[in-house]
C-alpha cells in the first residue's frame, strides 16, 4: 500500500464537526448514530455507538468504509457487507463498542471510479491494478477524522476489528491508541475469492490461505 503517515507534535486542526445524533432501533439492537461533517465540505461520517463508551479502554471498534455495491446491492464481489454485519453483531454481543462508518467508497476513489475499476476487473485486472490503471493509489482512504471522532466520544483505547495491519498502523500514526487487533473471519464465495486473495497477497491482509480454497 502506497500511503504514508507522519506523526506530528502539534495537534491537528479539527477535520470534522459534530452535526447530529439519535438512537436508531436496528436488528442488532439500539445504536446511537452520531453524524460528523467534514469542515468546508458536505461529506458526512458516522459513529454507530452501542452502549456507554465514554472513558472506555480496549473498546471493540470497527473502522469501516462505505460500500454501496456490497451493502446496498449485496454484490458478491467483496466482503464489505459481511464485515459490517459481523462487526455490528459482535459489538452488540459485547454490550458496547463503536463502528466508525466513513464515506470513502471504493477505497477512497468514489462510486463512479469504483465502477470504472470494476470494468477493468472484468477485463482481467485485480483490484489493486484496476485502481492504479485509473491513476489512483491502491488504497486512497484517510483515517485522520477517526482520531477526532473517537476522542469526542471519550474512547481512550480500542481493540480494532480488522484483518488489515496497515489500517492498524495508519490509525496509530494518526493518534488512535490501538491496543490489539481482532480478526474478522468471513466465509468467501465463488465471486470474491480472487478479491480476498489479492487483499492477502498484495495488500498484506491477514487472511488464512486455506479459507480461500474451493
């Protein structure tokens, strides 16, 4: 992954501002939806909060990027919907936790460009090469806003639900205290095995090879 992070001795300028909140009854239980808006932008990110999290340490947290195709259309090309569903269920079972839901479709390139990347994948490119061929980074997502969102919620340290060690490094570099990584085990299907294998071999995700075999 071709992203870099630089720690600063100065507190960064606020990237998001609190905008609204309300409790939403869901199939997982009641989640408090806290909406933040990026400054000088209409982009909104959400914290989905279960239980009391102020002052929490080692809190179960998922930092999740939007996936319209997977979450709305139930596309079989990725595992995003399954990861979101699993995170919401595991947090509810634990009694408290947070899903940070970031509006960063297509690893940060947007929906239109994601569909362009899909077209290149139909022609044989993997997910990394498709983004690169379009002139983007393999992963263009940002995580600086997560630091402020968790701080505003009063979360002191987190147990991160992810298979992606780069996400752990990125969050730590941006000031989030990640005390441990919690693996996500997702059952693959015939359409996303190649996608998951690319995550493992080219992006360093910690996915067991045996789970991807037919």
